[in-house]
């Protein structure tokens, strides 16, 4: 599918190692130490109107005690902060036969355990022996060691034309999706060599979203989260906290007739969605020997007082490798006017007022 024409992207690293990806629609700032992304509209000066964040925070093994397929915190066996490990970040581009850039990518690859204090989220201090958010008990150093040999890669792509994707297995195409050009960062999460405790346990990855990071303090807290679910749309914000009781994570009700499930960032005043976190509700397991199997992805979520924790849960894949596709982005149609456009409109308005004033004076004469 061919999307609208977009300016060529401008990927680069700054002197501190932070990775920047700029298209004419979205700006993405990626951390070089852990899988964390800030993103906002390019024509919005440093996210003064709206700036969002998505960070992959915790790797979890759990036992699905209530058999709903989703993760709840009272089902944890082991969990460890992803910030407890070293991460290698690579970047690159893909060009067509004419040398035109068609894709920018960046890849996070997990390494061994890091030394020193575990860093926290922006605005939340790192706490030794705690996951980045610190909203539940930590399983101790044993969990860091237990997951040290797990292979985990997050390979993110932004395309300059709309991209049609498929989730396939040995039986054929099991799910389809479209990645919007120049405004959506689609990620391939690949997990392998996971040390399952029993044949019944599952894996979850905790992703923390924040919607209140506008660089202009007057615009902070001007957005809220809203889930898009089959029988409800749940609205909440980063300052809400539902974690007073263990296991209070809400099972996300997947929408029928679509493979894309999502949580959106909504403008409080207009209730219009400006940004999103999406995921394909189907993942692929590659088994030893090469056979592939499509499996359901189940999600749960809970506001934690400093963000919204979203847990993507995957069924047992001992000996295999799992591949899944979430994404983040902004809706191009909701981009605010650029400063130049604001100045033009202001000048145009002044001009119109001046003309009307002259007309009134002439009429009075």
C-alpha cells in the first residue's frame, strides 16, 4: 500500500548516545541504555503540546492460576527489571534500488547482567533490588541470574510508505496488520532460551506508558489513556493508582474482527486520540526443527500512579522462540499546527482585522 509523500527521515545519535529518528510526522527519542522511547509530533516544538513514553520494564514468568490467559501480579513466579541487563543498540536504514530510504530501524539486544544500581523511570528514582517502577516485591538477585541467558531482542522499524504485514505459521496467514507510514514505530519482540519453571507457565513483558510528559508544563496532564475493548473503553491517567491490591490487573477484552488491539492517548478537552500503543493479538512460535505455530497474545493493564502498566502475555514456548509485533505512534491527522503555521494564521488574522477596521472607517466617512 502506498502512503502519502513524506520527507526523508533524519536518524542520528547525539553526543550523549541518545538515538533520534525524525520524519515530517513523528519524532522519536530512544534511550541508548534500555528499551525506552519518547515520541511526539515533529511540528510540535519538543513535544510542548503532547509527548508520550513507552518503556519495556519487566520480564516475567507467571502461572495462569485463574486460567484467563492474562497476567496478574499475584501469579508471579519470577520477574526481573530489564534495566538489570546490558543492552546493545544498533541503527540502520533500508534503501530501494534507486537509493531512496524506505525504512529506518533500531535494534535493542539484551546482554548479561549489569553492575551497579538499577536505573528507574524518568521522575522515578532507581531502587536497588526493585523493578524500575517499584510497585511490587522483587524476586531478588536470583531472578536476574535466572533470566541472564534469555535472548531478547526488540527490533523497531519506521517505514516511509504504508507497510502491509502478516503473521504466518505452517498453516498460512493467521493475522494481518498495516503500519502507517512515517508516523508509527513497529517493533519485533523476539524471546528465546527462556528457562520455564514448569510446562504450564507463561511469559509476560511489562510495558509502562506515560501520557503526561508535554515539555510545556501547562500542557502536562492534558491527555488521558483510553482502552479500545470489545464491551468497554476504560479511561484513566498517570496519576491514578489501582495497585493497592495484588492481582488487580484488568484483563483486556480484545476487539473482534481485527487483529490489532490498542490503547490510545486522548486529548482531555476534545476526547480525540493523538497517540497510541498497539499490538497484534497473534504471535509466532518457532519450534526446534523449524516448525512454526501462531498463538494468541493476551493483555492486561493497571494504572500504577506514575504511568499505565500494560502486560503482554505469551503462552508456554519451552525450547522455541517467540516473535510478536507491538507498535507506538501518533495519528498524523491530529498533528498540531507548526510554529510557522501559527505565525501565518496570526498574521492572516491581524490582516483580516485590519481590513475590516479600514472598511468600517470608510463606511463611517
